[in-house]
C-alpha cells in the first residue's frame, strides 16, 4: 500500500496599511497550532471529509489577523521562528499548503510572504511541493511566484469563494502529489495598475467580465489554475500592483492564458469605478436624508478596518455628531463603529439606561481628528465578541453609536441585532467599510461611499506612495504600452536569474 502524501499547513495572513500609524503585534494573528488548524478548514478538511483521509496532514502554524497597520519586526520574527521550528520538527514532507493573504507589510522587510516562504523552503527542503492560496488583494512578486509551485487566489470580491479557493489550492496540490506529476509551469505577468478593492468588485463591470475569463482560462487543456491579483493599494512596496499567474503543464496554454487575462485587465483600466456612487461625507449625508430609500447605507471608507484602517479615526463621527438632523429624536441612525477602550469601563459601570459622557477614539490614528466626546444613554452592552471583546451602544438622540474595546468589522445583520439594533428599520446606517458585504448589500435600499480620510483613503494618489514601480496607473497617465508578455518563472528548485520585472 502506497503511503499517504504527507502535507504540512502553514501561513500568516494580514493586509497591512503603511499609511496608518497603527502597528500589528503577534497576538493579533490569533495563531492556531497543530490540530486546531484543521478545524478552521472544516468544510473540506474536517473529520470525515475525503481530503482529510486521503493525506497525512501536518498542520504547523497558521495566523490570521484583521487588516491593520504594519506588522512589527518583533512580531514577524516571533511568529516566523515558531512556524519554522514547528515545520522543522516534522518528518519529511511531500507537500506544503501555504495559506496567506499576501499583503503583509513588516517593518524593515520587503515582500514578507516571499521572505517567509524562503525560510520555509530552507527548513523543509527543495523537493516539497508548495501550493499557495491568497486573497486577490495580495501581491505576487516574481520571487513569491518562484518559491511556490502552485499559486491561486479568490475570484470574487467580496470574497464569497474564500473557502472554495483554499480547497482548490489544496486539492490541486494533493492531486499533483498523488499523480506524481511534479511541478507545473508558471506564467507570471505584472500589470502596471494599482486599484482600491472598491473599484474592482466582481459584482459589477468591468471586474465581473475580467474575472469571468479566469474560469475560461482554467478550463483550457493543459491549464491547472488561473488567477488575477488586484494587489493591495495601501502599502508602498515595489511589489504592489496587479498580477496574473496561470499554472499548468502546457507552455503554450499557460502563456496564452496569462496574456489573455493580463490584457483584459489592462484594457479595462479606465473603466474600473467605485461600486456605488461616491461623494464627500456631506454629500452622502445630504443624499441619505433626502432619499426615501430605507435603510440608506453610507460607507465610511477611509478608515475601513477590513482594508487596514486603524479603525479609530473619529473624523466622520465628529461630523455626524454636529449634524442635528442625524441626532434628532424620531430618526434612527446607526454608526458602526469606534474602538474606545477607555470609554467601555465607564459605560459598563453606568449600565444600560444610564446617561454617560465619555471620550472616545483617535488613540491610534489621530492624524485627522482628535478624540470625540459623547454624551448619551447606554442602549446596550455585550460581552464576548472575539474581535470587539466588549461592545456598547450609546444613543445620542436618534444616533446610535457602537463603541468597542477592540476593533471589529460590522458585516453581518447579527452583529447589529446582538446589540439590540435593527439596521433594517434604521433610516441611515454608517459603517466603516468599503463595498458593502453581502448581507448589508442585500439589506441596503440606498448606498453611497463617502470618501473620508484615513489609513485606507480611496484617493490613492493623494496618499504619497514613493516606492511603487513606475509607471503605474493611476499614479501616471494610462496612455503607455506595458510589457504584457508572459514570463515563465523557473521551477522552485531551479535558480531565479535576471530581473524580468
Ligand atoms: Zn481581499
């Protein structure tokens, strides 16, 4: 009986903005170790699944953090040292699944995911087949494409296919190992475009049409997988830009596929637009108040914690508090949310129904506005959320402000209902978010994206990138002709030479 392939699992996932003063520490990754890791992927690696019993799984360490500021050098060292130690202690491996986001920026380290994979390769040896799964907002440098053998990313934004993508990456790895078919060819093409995710939602054109071609390329004979990375807009490294990679065993097919996808993305460069009408905060508030559509959602996009904002920018809330139509009794307005660790104990001590005055926000990012003072009635308090830890709602007239001990994204209806808020019956819901996540999108009857300031400002050109490769759209005029030919990246066990960037 042939022994089962032995496959390790490892990776660190975060997207980190270099335009936020926030820093990310090791604990923010909530590292999982050993068997706990399989539970994270229970959908396809849980007890009783065919894949689970088809291989000998050796989960080492997987960390996943909410988007945030850049990772400290100490945190990266601590996590990567433990990850490598755990891998080095394993019996010889056949495969390794490298599960990352791809937009991790580390203090003093460029291309952190490639640096980590190089260390992993040094620990596990050159013969191990590595499959990398990523967020499409990650970045694929030539080095990362070289160090991995298979590589893919999500095909939808919002990421409704996250688990499906991971399963595909793992299944392809497993099938290669079982068939003994070795390393596939990798055709890699950088595309000189850098866009915010809010302009590349696959729900709408042109991204919908561009991404629809990914499955068509994948279906070509001789192609194993195909992927387009939008890249991450709020970090300033040479690798930050869009990329396509097509893997497979037929050189003509992978080359043609990668070129087709790169050309489609480039040709659409002028058509990418925000997924909803945009405006200044004042314009969005005026539109919401004038509209009969209820609930009316406003994305407070500059400090979106799921893109890498600090989350505690008070700029928007300060302006909402000064808008009498929003704090008027009789109207229901929800603001989600503001981390306010100093305010939470005061609210807890006062209790539901009490009136309190607290100062909140701008502890991490005060570059746009200082802390705000809120006087209101405690509407609800909740303990135990894994991200927020403690949540409270302060009601100031009709304005319901969600305060938290730690950063938390509000993406689900249940996030609101747990706080005795009903977003469906609200007039206006302002959320620190970019494009609305599916449940909120389905609920919204009106929606605008407010172009507010913060670490993930949607106006990229005003942020001041310095280290990105130029020319790059939108930082340069879009009228040049880029090199969109496929670069065949050498196999991971062959040297990477030249500088075909
Ligand atoms: Zn993403």
